[in-house]
């Protein structure tokens, strides 16, 4: 599932491939990924206009459209991605929307499951999206993290994954951050002490910094992420067998020895 590092990578795709490029053609190959906009309107609003400076908040990506008063908004759901392709590169089965740019390259929105997608938004609609999101995880200070988690009864992993609390963290990031912080994922957020909160914030910073550089949560063997899908996964820190269960509706992996 695309998380903050993946979406930051998609922003880089837009910055290197689409920035200040004019959209010469819009091909909607599957209207199932359009949200609140028809294929005809998407073409009318984009064709002949330039894409501006892309920006990201959490897992959302925003691209202003010059002269149109609209912003192209992407949310990648479970399986979405944004690709910059040469015009002669064969289309993939799950390429749903293809924007042709004035240098002939393609921006392709690829999505297998179609749980989210593409929309056009005005200022009021963007404000409503942002109102439902917490601060971006990449810019979160230790004091902000403490304020956001203090007093919450729910498990710390569920709180971290809640986009209205902190925007951008997903399942893999949360498991990795809590493993580094030596905090059990089911610990009530309100029970976290100052030391645990500092470790979570430090782990968040290190994991995000490395993951943004990689454009994903990397499956390094020195990370919990690099072991979660092993046949008999063990903790890369202590060698103890890892536990796997559901928490907050998602598969959660942790070390019962390190994360007590």
C-alpha cells in the first residue's frame, strides 16, 4: 500500500516529468478511478493547460492546473502509482488514466484495485480534504506528537495510522517505527511515557528519512520490514520469533521480546 514515502516518490515523478509541461491529451481508460469528475470534464479542464508545482500532504498529492482554477488531486489507495513513461512503452493492464505531455512523454496512473483515484478540486474542496487530515508525519515535532497522542485510549498503532491524527503513516511504517521504539503496538497511547514518546518520534524521523530516499519502505534485512514475510520470521535485533496478528484491522508484526 502506498504510504508517505511512496507518494513523495510520485511527487518527484511529477516534478521531473510533468512540471510546467502542457497536457496535450487525456485518455481515461477506466472511469472507475474518477472521483466526482467525468472523463469529458477531466479532458476539458486539463488539455491545453500546464501542470504546476506538485505538493503532498500525507498520502494525498496535489497538482495545480494553470489558468483553470483547479487542482488535480491523486489518492493512491492500496495499489495506485504514478509512472513517467516513453510514448512507445506498452500500456500496462492497470494503466487507468494517461496524460500525454507536450514532450510526448506519458504520465500514467496505474491502479489494480481502484479503491481511490483521481479528482479535480477547487479551493473549498481542498480545504475539506485538509480539514480531515492531521499534520504531515514528515514535519511533525516531538511536542506535536506528544500532544496528538496524549489522552487517547486506543492502541498506539491505531492512533498512528489514523490519518486524522497524523497524515502519511501506513501499516509498514507504523510497525517499523514501533519496533525501533521498542513499544508494543497494542499499548494504549495515553499510557506512553516521555521516554517512549521520544523513541517513537526519533524512530519516525529515521524511518521516514531513509524511506523517502528509497521511495518506499525498504525491505532491509536489518529492519523489521525485511523479515515480516519470511516463512519463520525472527527479530533482526534479538533473534526472537516475531508475532503476527490483527491490530486496527491490519496485519501487525512485532517482537514480543523487544516490544514489551
